[in-house]
C-alpha cells in the first residue's frame, strides 16, 4: 500500500510539469527571432550570448547582442510566457 501511494504521488508530480517547458536554447532562439522581427537585432549583424533567465510563469531572459563586424555590445531582454514572446526590448 505504501509503495502504491509513493508511486501515485510521483506520477502526479511528473504530470504537473508544464507541457510548454522548453530549453533555455529554445528560449534564446525565440528571443533572437522576436528581436529580428522587430528590426532591433538582425541575425546577420548580431550573435546572442546568454546572460540570465528568471521567473516562473512569465520568464525574463537577458542576452548580450554581440555585433559580428565590431561595434558596441548591447543587452536585450525578452519576457516569455509559455512559448510566446510577450515583450522584446534592447536595454543598452
């Protein structure tokens, strides 16, 4: 009986993992695509480098935008809910 209860609790815990949980690399790609779509950071002019990821239901992802042909590095921030970009901005 005790083993059945433990197995049931474990199954419920595994079932509660969000279906839209994606890797950090996927979220970086989403952010870069959103920045490119807005014309803020064209993919052929910048490469992205992970800085931080915070939050739960709405995550805040920070990336460095490093110019491919020299120039000033910028910091971009994307707010992600599920697999959708809510907001994408250049901070500096």
